[in-house]
């Protein structure tokens, strides 16, 4: 049986080849699959001879050149397109794109996709670009679209994009394969990710990023023997490990309790000219803190002190707590992180600052201390103070305040933080909006739900078919038909489907307004939205309750026609299936 000692010996024997000791120091590459294509897809620049006459421009020409800097223009263009995608309906966005008067090339489309517009609109934009005259997607745009689906966990959609690349003969390089392997592995399909690795080796040469991603995949799944062979193969092929490669190996050894071996790698990589960066040090300190290992943590902190590196605040708190439990000195960690030292004051002292917000600077650390202590009344007071002073917190901090208030069943505190985000222009994530909606529904604060949905849609976040229908239905059951109609009217036209129309019908049925329900049904049919069995169930129940026998029989016949129409049932769309799930019973 092969034990992890095999990898430990390999790291000692093969980690630093002798030829690497004489190599020049090189900059560590932080592993990033999502943006690695941007390294190879920047706009080319013409090389100019600084001694040629043509390069001797007048001062006016130089000024004009800087004024028309294409990088500035591209940044503004991409931001403008992103804003349109996020805040407009798709039909409106298409019309605005045609009026921009820009050249739609691969670089522009790829940069827009990398700006992370809402996923559904990113896919619509990707397909819209395919139909532009003279435009053709390449490996860069395809890989970015593949990453967007992968990050969202839409593995089937990601594989569909990859299949399109293959069918259309688009070049597939190591970057694309590495992205595919990473996201399939992240979804839990390790065997599938390993098959992608084998396919990549047959078709192209893996890079150091590819090898590092595969090493991490194997080590995370406890396949130490395979990882040992892959690492040896990487060295035999002359591929030099980068900073992240070493970090992956050290993290594995720390988790496995091999602290001495991890420190040996930490020292030897520096001798080879590969210096641990801030991200590597933070990861290692966090791993050591979780494992309660203070000796290795102290050595890493000493390196950070000598190289002017600092910890992220959450990591600082974890490491500080580990040192306190072990009764170790805290002087070094506070010297390394002076920016956190003032934030590490005791919780009791921290609460005293809240009442004097005008006299003391308020920062992220103070908010996080109060949240960790669950001093939510103090957070409310703090928000009032910084709102009056127009102090802007980061998006993730405001999201944390909302999430904690929601988890503690404090909808008023959560909504106060939401109002602060609106006033200060802080963008919130979709999950934060959903947490807010759930908390307010449970507390029956329905007016505020409408405000949040309005802001969520304005921000470009989709409620999703199921949640849209469920929210309208829930408001109807709570006897709030006005709020339900307002939610329905806020939805973009392309978000109004069988499920949402049927939910609105259920609202009117619950309120006893059969006429209004039938009016919604007719509007639904007029707009080309097909009813489902759940739609007919609601209408029949409402008509029977109202004693309208003749109309009941007509709609029952329509329902029977739908039941015997095998073609329609086999081709039922997702929104119709969701509609039946909600209303068929």
C-alpha cells in the first residue's frame, strides 16, 4: 500500500533540481483559471524605433496620442456595455448595442464577458454576437463563456459550450482544458476531471498552471500516489513549479500534519528564487491556524515581517485566536499586521466606540468585530453614524451585516443595512437579496419585499422562474394582491412565463376575483404564453367556487385537450413543469 510518505520523499528529492538553483528569480504566478486567457489576448502593440524620425513626435501629437489612448477607450466601452446588460432588459440592450457604433471584435466581446454581467444575459450576449456580420467567436470568447457557466455550477451548459467548440473546429488549448477540468472537479466529478486531463495530454502540452490544477485535484481527493507521479512527470518534462504549485504542496503537507516537510519546501523554494507571495502566506497561516500549529505559523509570520506582507483580517483573527489558545506571544503577529492590531481590541472595548462614532474612525475591522460578537444593536447605531457622515463600506461588509441580521431573525436591522447600501451606492450580491426577501416574507413585512425586488431587478439580478412564481403566490396567500401585482409588473417581459402568469391567476382566485383571473389568462394566451395543467386546475377551482357551470365545462375541455396532446406534454418547457409543480396539486 502506498502511503503519503512517498510524496514527502519525492518533494525532498525532486523538489528543487540542481539546475534551478542557478536560475534567475522569476515572478510568482498566482493560479487563476478564470483570467489566464487574458495573458495571451491583450491587444498587440507595434514596436517603434525610438531613434527613427517617425517616433519624434511634436508635443501636440504626443498629447493627442495620450488623449486617444485605446486602453482608456476600451475600459469605458466595456463598462458602458456592462452597465447596459446589467440594468436593461435584453430587448432594450440589443437596441442600445446597435447604437454604440463600435467595432465588435473578439477582444471587445471577451472583455465584456470577463466583466461578469448576469449569467443569463452573458449567454444571450454571447449568442447575439455570433450573429453579427464579420464576427466570429474564437478560443478566448468560448473559454470565457465556459468559465462563466462553470463558476455558476452549470456544468451541463459548460459542456454544451465545449461541444460547440469541438463541432466548429475552434482551437482548444491547455487553458480551455484546464478550465474545464477545474470546474468539473469543483462539481464533485473527479473521475470526469481526470478524463479531461488525459484528453488534454493527447491533444496539447499541459502548462505549469495545468499541472498545478491537476495536482490540487489529486491531493484534494487523497490520490497521493497519482499526485506523486504527476509531480515527477512535471519535473521530468522541465516544467518549473511556480509559487502556487509550491503552495498546493505545502497546504497538503500542513493538512496531513507534515509541518517540518512543509517548512522545508517553504525554505527551499526561496533558495530557488521562487518567493512566497501574500496569497501563499495567507493560505498557509490559515491552514496552520486551523490545525493549531504555531511553530510553522511563527516562521511564516517572520518571513512576512521581513518582506512587508500582511494578513487578511479574517485570517489575522483566526491566527490570533490560535496563539491565544496555545498561550503563545502575540507580539510578532501584531508587528506583522499593524493595520489589524487596533482592530484586535477586546469586544467589550469595541462596543464603547460605537456610541462615539463622531470621535473615532470607523473601519471594516470594527464592523466585523461587532458582527462576530453578535452586537447587532451596536451595528445599527454604527450604520446610522457612518451613513450621516457618508462613509462607504465595502459590498461584502454590508452583505455580511444583512446575512447576520437575517440569520438572527432581525428583518428591521437587515433592511436598515439594505437602505444604507442604496444611499451609498453599494452593489449587493444576488444571495444577499434572496436572504433579505426570505427574512421579510417570514416576518410579513411585505411592502419592503416589493422595494427589494425592485432594486434587485434594477441591479440586473434574476429571481429565477421558481422564486418569481413562488413569491407572487406567497403574497397572494397572505392576502396582499396589490403587492403581488406590483411584483409581477416589475418583472421584465422576458421573465413573465407560464409559472408567473399562473401565480398571478392564483392571487386573483384567492381574492375571489374570478373575472380578474380570467383576464390575466386571456392576456397570457394573447402574449403567446402556453398554459399548463396547473393553470387549468386553478381556473376550474375558481369557476366552480363561483358557480359558473358553463364556463367551467369549457375550460375542462381545454384541459382535456392538453392532457391528450402528447406532443405538447413531451415538449413542455421548464417554466411549465415548475408551474405544475406549484399548482397541479
